[in-house]
C-alpha cells in the first residue's frame, strides 16, 4: 500500500481474486474520489504485496440493498481494527439524494481516519488511547 496524501495505491485479495486499486484525493469541496481498479492474478498480488508498506486490513464485506436501488457495502473489520463497522454507499452522482437507513451511525465520509490507508497505520483498537 502507498499512503501519499494525494493518492492511495493498494493491492487486495478476496478469496481467489486479487485487485490493484488507485484512489485519488477528493478535490476541495467534494466527497467524490477518483478510483481505478483492475483485476490481477494471485501471483501478481503476492509479488506486489511483498513490496507494500507493512500492515494489512482484515475485514469481511457484506452488500446491503437499500430501498432506493442503491447498495451499501458494509465492512466488518477484524484484527487490529476489530469493533469497527463501516458502510459505504456508492452514489451515481455526488449530489444524489439518499435517505440513510436507521442502522447507519455517524457520517464519516470526510474523516480520513476511516480510510484504509489511515487504519493500517493507526488501527482502530489504538484510538481509545488517543
């Protein structure tokens, strides 16, 4: 993983699939971040992961369909981030209006502490000491 403030580059594996992802910082005044993702082989993942910064995010992802046709990706974290649960709703456009389900808590889109690149360096389990 790369953690440059202007871009994040990461590799991830989910079961027998692997991906290379690049995310750019959101432009000022926006919550939308450019994201590019490409499937890669497990062998490529293993090669690239060996050159990443130390640490890894462990989580399970669940897809929850919402009433308005949108979906929430709910991540349940494990390991050093145990106890953290995040939901991300991908909007077709940044100004799309959405009624958030009652099960969602605080809005944290703009809080960089919840980015994977932050969590790998500052695990959720350590936050109570801050």
